């Protein structure tokens, strides 16, 4: 009579439960990968996805198809990935907006920035640049703060909309410096820059690629960048942190996958991203976009998202920025 070996049965069950996913991970990737960008084509986030995605595709030996799922402040594309199968074939270009800023500006969002994703690596940190009209009698951050304190409520700052990164960066600057500045929201960066050059507003926290050409022609004056350290994109411009230690604002991007994606797949993707972000041509292209290239590990990226989410929650609460339904 055939006798069942209980130990053998348990081994088969264990193999079925754990062996197949492991084998699947070893074979990964076996087909093209979708990289969802929750913003329109042509923007900086989309360009970052394509620069890094092209090299990542070569390393993985499979095509990476960039899929722009824009709309609803990035929520549409981000939710799509949160609900996708956790098999490594749908990835997300995570941004500061989708995972740290917007979650604090809406009462309800269709995903949880931490629970619903497996962070893989942060790949960029792009500081913004504090620019003024050349006629404003300041040359440094210290000068600006002195002038603002001498004229409380008289200096204004531009942003490209309520709740935008430019708006919240200025609010954080106000808190750090104890100044009283008036917010003037615009419908985009272009009209804000135009009024800054025309003298209708005093200061603006703009992206480096947008502002730097005007600085070089003398139409704007650069006072500081908002990163922790000086950026290669504007190496001669000091940081705000040199005057106010601890001040740091970057618009960052990274790669993520749906929660539950096997650890082996996350590790493979991270290892390939480490190789990509070490490439000189990738670094050069990202620096030209005003971004500082880097590559954190999954644990560091998760911790960064959590810190950033908490930081902007405090800024939104203290500044009284309206929360949308």
C-alpha cells in the first residue's frame, strides 16, 4: 500500500506557496514593463521617466513603455498603479506632489502614499531657486529678510497656484525667517515670471531651468536655491540653508511598484537603477533639467516619503492653506 509521507506533503505545499513566486522573480522580466507617469507628456517628470526608463530597459532586457495617465492632480495615474497587479510589470514614477504634497491638500485621495506602494528608489531631488526683480534692493537672503521685516505685509511673492510647490515653499520660508509676505497666485509659472520681471511681484520660487536663463540675461536676480547643498545646475548660487540651517525643499521623483510586489523583483529593479543612476550621460541630462541625480534604497525612499508628507502637513496646517474635498 502506498503510504503518504507527511513531511513530503508539507514540502510540496511550501514549494507551491513560496517556490513559484521565487522562480517567477528569477525569470523577471519576461515581457515589457509599463511605467506610469501621472502627469502629461513633455513635462519635467515625463522627461525624467524617459531618460531613466530608456537605460533601465537596456539593463533589464525588456522594453519599458512610458504611459502618461494625467489628470486630477496626479491621482488618476497614481491610483491606477496602486490597484495594479503586484507583479513588477506596472511601475509608477512617484513624485513629491502625488505622495507628499497633494495628500495634505485633499480630505480624501484614492490611495495611501505609503501603504499602497513598494518604494524602489528615489532618483532625483530638484531644488527650486529664489529669484527677485533686479530692482529690489537685495542681494542675499539675509538682505531679503531684513527688508521684509522692515516692511511687514508689503512684499509679495508669486506662485503658480494655491497649494502649488511654489506657494508652500514660500510659506515654509516665511515660517523659517519670521517674515510676513503676501501671496499672489498665478495660473502657471509663465505669467508669474512675466509679472516678476515687470516688478508687479517681489519674489518667486521657480524651477531652475525656467528661471536661470532670465538670471543669465539680467532680467532676474538669483538669491538662493532651496536644496540642502548647492546644486551643479547653479553652482555659484548659495543655499537658503547657508543662512537658515535646516531649510530644504526639493521637487523629487522616484520609482515605485504596487504594494505586495515580491521583494526579489524590487531588489532587481533597485540594482538596475543603481547602475543607471551611475551613468555619466544620465547624470548630465538630469542636471540640465535642474535635478540632482541620486539613488536611495527602498527603505530610505519610504522614510523620505514619510518625512516629506509630515513636513508638508505641518506647513499646510500652520499656513491655513484651504483643504479641498
